[in-house]
C-alpha cells in the first residue's frame, strides 16, 4: 500500500525562515527487501507529489526528475523539490538472504512498530520466533507489533524452521535495529514582549512541531513558573495569556507539550522573565468643582493622577495649615493611575492650598500646589437706620445701611423704597452699602434691601419710616418694622409727651404768687363720666395733611358734679390722648381750629393711668 501523507509547513517555520524538508515515502513501507524486488520512492513538498524532483543515491544525483522512483539497489536515498530542502535520508537494503526481518518505516517516538519475519519460501516455514538482544520475545507465524516505542538501541532478529524431505532445518535473519525518529523537538518557550512591563499583557507560547507524516496528532500544553503549574494545567492551546504582569510574576518559566494519543511528553528549557516596573511621573492634582471654588456645605473631590507608573501606587493628599506647616489628609494605595479624596460638607476652614503625592518605587513625586476657595452664600442682610440723634427731625441727614453678616465677596447690594430701586453697589468685603439723604416728608414709607454674591439674592426685613407732629417747626422721626402697628407706636409717643407735659406743669404750678404750693388733687375714677374734657396740648396745623398727630386733654370737674379732692394727690389721676389720622379732605383750618367733633374723636381714645 502506498503511504501518502500530506506535507505541511511546521508550526513556526515561516517565522523562522527555515525552508521545510521534502517528504520521502516508501511503498511498500519496509526498508529491507529481497534482491530482485522493487521499492517505489515518492517525493513531495505540498499536498501532491512535486512535478520536478531532484533525486540522490548515496549523495550522487540521479538523472530521473519524476516524483516517483523505482529502486532495486541498496543504499541511502534523498530527494528535494524547488520548494523544499533536502529530505531526511532513507537507508534501503536489498538482501540475498533466505530469511529477512522487515521493520515498518518510518517509526516515530510513541509509534507502534511492526516486525515481519519473512522467508523466500513462506510455504515451507513451520515456525517463526522473534528475539530482542538475543532473548526470545514471541513465537508467532504472523507479524509482531511493539507498542509505544521510544529511543531504542536494541537489536532484533527472527528465526524460521521447517522440514524438507523429512530433513529439519532452521535459519536466522540478519539482525536489525529500529531507527526511531523524533516525533517532535522539545518545545521552545517564547515571551512576547520579551521584556515585559508591569501592568502590561504578556503572551507565553510553547512552540514545537510535528513531522509531515504525523500532522494528525494533537498536542496538550501546560506552563510552569518556578516549577509550579500555572492556570488550570493541561490545555490544547500552545499560548498562555497574562492580562497584567506584575513584578511578583518575575521568575523561571517552562512549558511542556505532550501528544494526546501516544503520550510523548517533552519540556522546554527554562527562561528567566523579569517584569520591569515603571516609576511614577507627572503627578497632577485636579479639583472638582473646577478652579477650586467650593460652596460652603457642598462636596469637593481631589483627584491625584500620574501620567506613568505601574503596580501598586501610593497616593497621599496634603493641605497647608499655615505657612510652613502641612497637614496630611489621607493615604491610599491602589492599583491604578489615579485616586480620589472626597471632602463632604465643605466648611470655611477647608480653604487653603493643597497638593498630592504618588510613589511606587522610590520617594514620592509631588504635584503642584492648588488653591481652594470656600464660597459662602450671602446671609439675610440687615437694614439699619442711622440718625444724628435719638429722634431725627426733618432736614437731618439720615443714613440707610444694608449689610450681610456672612457671605463671600464680592457682594452686590440693592436698596429699595416702596419697591423702587434707590441704588446698588458691589462691595469687595462684607462692609455693606450705605445710602444718605436729607430727611423730608417724601421719605416716608417702607424700605428694604437685598444682597447677592452669585448664589441667589437674599432680602432683608422691611423697615417703615414714619413722622409724627411738629415740634418747634420740625417733625420727629419714628421707624418700625412693617409688621408692627403704626397707631400703637404713635400712641406710645403721645403718652410719653403727655407725661412729660404734666411733670413740667407740676414743677411750675406747685407754687402760688405768695410762694406757697398750690395743691391739686386727682379726681376719682367714678366721676370721670361727668367730667368735661379741657384741651391742654394739641399738635395743630401740621405741614403735611397725611401726618398723624395727637391731642392731649386735661380733665376738669364740672359744677354739676364736683369731685372730692384728697389732699395727698397733686396730679390728675386720668388723662386721655386722642390719636387721629388727618384725612386728605380735611383742611388746614379744620385742623387748627381745635373744634374737632367728639363723635369722631372718641373712636381713637385710650385711657392711660399716670404714675
């Protein structure tokens, strides 16, 4: 039977640039034959026999160029084609012996070997015995099969016996040695890249190849580091991928390859792999929010990054407490090119200069300083009125001052009078804004202000400016918050004036013309109903008919119902104060006549007990 095996390039052959060998086959597949027999040689370099072949017998070229060559002479035969190099030599023997031992060709490691004991006159042979190194292996009239042979230096022969015309005979074959070819060379372990960098992927490859006659055999592979098996052990892939090599992965590496059928196993030479570490460089600090503008109560992220660096990197963050003093905030060690530090609920003391550092081999590399500014939203401003005296008069200079007690500058202020803008200004600090004016009746009403530093405007409380009746050609100023009652404030002011009036009257009226004190006794409360009200003080003829004024009345006894006068009381017991708003339709004459109708006035009366 003609042995046809496909010739394929050995794995890795193209990369190494080695031209594959031509394949030389025998038919029949025996390297020993009787003289007079013929053996056909076939030379190929691809999927089919080559069209032009160069033949050699004992290194001498043969003129024959065909892909097949019949031979009858012993010797060493080789061939080559235009696309291949010289084949392995095949030694063929043609023997004139009566008995020969044939060995199957070719034989590779782990193969089964067929031994055939053959005589010229097979029909006369009665018994065959096979021997190895002179020792009997088997008695068999058929072929002898040796399983899984490896490199073997033993010598084999066979004997045959029979009888001719009742004469027994016995003959022996020429001894033969089994020529076992290497099934595959020891694998070569390659590393790509050859000088791996930490954190970079690496591919380990276990390279070997099979002869063209045994390309159907499959391999299993496994890898070792410092004699320890890597991964899950045997695998049908000749490559092992390591996604990220670390410095701890440095060591001595090997690989093994074995066939799946005949269990031929070989190990590569050891290869030392040193994983290099890249030191950190170009350390930078990034702050979020951008430009280090931290809002009070908000969150801040400090991101420390390196442009290069492998392995575990130690990051640290630092803040300048005061000039020459630095406080370490936190340290993190992790396998990445950046790390983050979170600062929650930022406060005013978080402002200042920051830097970060990174290290993986030697001393830390520092980033540049970055400044963090804490922005404080403006607080509700306070609107205050500043006057030159306790009670300002018309014509006095009055200052309105709006100031926010908290807030990052610059702060923009607005002043409003009855919701109309008086003015605005920007302050680079928290000193606030002031507005000055000469007091007139037109300045009456509600005032407010507003402050804003970019985080939303904050309004102040409303302040109300009011004026009460004339005093020596001037008007007294009264202010209150808009939520208060204006009439109650004016009533209080009238009472104060009334008490002051009676105290002055007492001092001047206690003495008569003769120098003795003039006794006045208060009236009893039960006689108030019959008393006649006598005005003793009245604010009349105000310049602005819209102003509030007061009338003060003294109580005098009538003739019809005189009151008792206890001797120890000298001041009136009860007085009345009348508060009335001048309506726009009241004329100046009506206001100054003093003849105000009691029917209208009684609605504004209030009883006040004097001390």
